[in-house]
């Protein structure tokens, strides 16, 4: 089993009351685990691909190195595994905005409030299931949306911040009120981690 469910590194109730423990538990142990299982199943006949990290698989998604018969599975389940692994690490309460990300957001978007407004709109207005992202694209920050479990990595972009807006990410606590979940999300962004992400290029 080349791909495994990563530990969160914190307890399921750590993000209360913003993201509830039951949602975190089901999201991690059921939803994320299923992406991992289905990715492993899809790659079972391809040992030469199993040695690659999920990020490497996604970078190769649109090349002939990923056989056509498993492209959809890598896109959906590889994307799901990578996106969720990234998302868990972003979440922590009581970390205030600090460091280089603060400066780069101000210089790119004019102010943090303007960035927050645009990112929130991307998250709230995305139709159906998907993600809103802050990514690095050729060294420049931009906000983008992806549908389903599509990953910015497959498009050559490096995720810096992201929010899962599938209903499974918020329905137990917020029901249809996605905007309330997105508002709550700002209380659990680990800006230290976002600063770390800014230094990486995938
Ligand atoms: Mn999810």
C-alpha cells in the first residue's frame, strides 16, 4: 500500500467550535481514507508509479507517463489525497497573520481585507463541490478555484492556502450555510504553515 492516510498531528476537537470534532473525524477517517484506498487500487498494476509521491503523480497527470486508463483515478483520488493532506496541515487555532505572507498578500491584493474578500467569494461562490486556493503561479500569488478534487499542482501551480468547500467539510455543523463555514475558517488558518508553503515550489 504505497499511499497511507497521514496523521493529523492534532486531535479531532482541536478546531472547535469553528470546525467540529465529528466533521473532522469523518472527513479524515472516511472521506480522506477512501481517496487513499482508491488511489492505491488504481495504481495496483503500476509499481513504477507507486514509488512517486502523490504530488509527483499530479505533476505528471497531463503527460503520457500517467496511462490513460488511470488518469481519472489519479486526478480524482490522487487529487483528493494531496488536497486533504495539504488542508489538514493548514488548520490551527489562534495563529495570527504574520511574516512574509502578510507582506506578499498586501503587495499583491492591496490589503489583507481585499484578499480575504476575494478568497471568501471564490470559496462561497464555487458551484458544486471543489476548493478555493491561494497559489503561487510563476512566483506570483493568485486566487483560484478547482472543481471536485482537481489539484492546482496538476496545473503547475503551488498551493499556499486552500479551503475544502465540499458539503462533507461543513454540513454536519453548518448545513447549507457554506458562507458561515468559510467565515469560521479564518479562525483556524495556521499562518506559520502558510509562510512555510510560500517558501516551497512543488
Ligand atoms: Mn474533503
